[in-house]
C-alpha cells in the first residue's frame, strides 16, 4: 500500500519512510529519521534524529521522540534513538537520544506497550515485551529487562537496573536495582516476593517457580550477606535454568539491590 501522509504533516526530505507508513496531521519528522514499514504515527507527533524506528509501531498524538537528551553535559554530539518493531507508544511520551558519556544510544526493543506520559531518558536500554503504565519515568542510563512491568507513576533513579519479569506497584520509587522476577513496591521500594502470576502466564513450570521462590528466600530471608546469598543461588543454577539470569544479574556490579 502507498504511504498515507496528511497534507499538514512536515516531513524533511532527508527522512526515510518505509512502505505503508501513515503520518497524521501536523506531525513533524526531521532529517536523520528512518521509519519502518507499516508504522502508524498519529497527529501532532514530533520525531527528531538521528532516530531509527522499526516496523508496525503505533505512535499516538503529542509524543516527542528522538529529542536531544536532558543532560547539561550534552554538547550536540551525534547520538541516537533506536526503537524496534510492534511497539505501542501512547500519548505525550518522551524518548530522548543517548549521550557520549554512555553508549551514545537510547534503545527500546520490540513488542512493548508504553502508556501515556512515559519518559525514557538518555541512554536507557529497554528490552522486549515490557509494559509501562501511565507516567512511569526513567532517568538516564536505566536498563529494563524483558517482560518487566512498571506500575503507574513508577520513578526510576539513574543507572538503576530492573531485571526481566519484574513488576512494580503504582507509585514505586526505585533507587536501587531490582533483581529478575521480583515484585517491588513502596517509597523507597522494598521487595514483596516474586512475580509468580506473571511467570505462570508466560509458561514457567511449577518447578521453575518453586526454585525461584527458594532463591528469593535465600536472597531476602536467610540472613545471608548479599555476596553469600548470590553464591548460594549461583550454586543452584545447574538444577534450574531459570536461576541463571538471576545469578548473572547479582554477579554484575550496579547500585546495589533493593533489600
């Protein structure tokens, strides 16, 4: 199908749009922007570059994507934003490009459901199949694992890591890392068990969920120091593959984990 471009949209001649791209009224697309096949962009969206957006995304009105990072050290370096395929980005979202102090790129993966007023700051790395509820806010350099769910008004401090399959409650304030599979809530946040319902929906076996519950108790209820608990969990990885990502996360330096 041909592209469907509203006559009031302003698209720089240097922008590259794939097949069957739809652009709504008064949307502005700058140079150094690439948009994949089948992506729908609503009215009043602003996309600056360098930005690459994959195929079959849905970007709703008043979102701002690929703008310069909100970092006082930024001096116009050619950093970029990369967005994968089949993402839904709702109203008033803001995704900034990276900075030269990090990898120089902000990345959002595939199949993410990102609700209204979400902010993804410079150098964030977001995995696949995440859900960000309204007003979730990521500071710079945050890493989010696959399948993570952020409740509404979750606020994440810079450099925090959130592991795969985590879930946060509404209004959670994250100042430290959240290990994979953990449920977090509060200000400051605290752990509240594993995300067992989410794991069941994603096909984790009862044995895997039981192993993760045991690992959670080792990490949070055994009285062991973090290094000791991490070593104990790592020793059980051969028994249950689901523990491998948890052990790897704990072995990687970060801001410390919520406790």
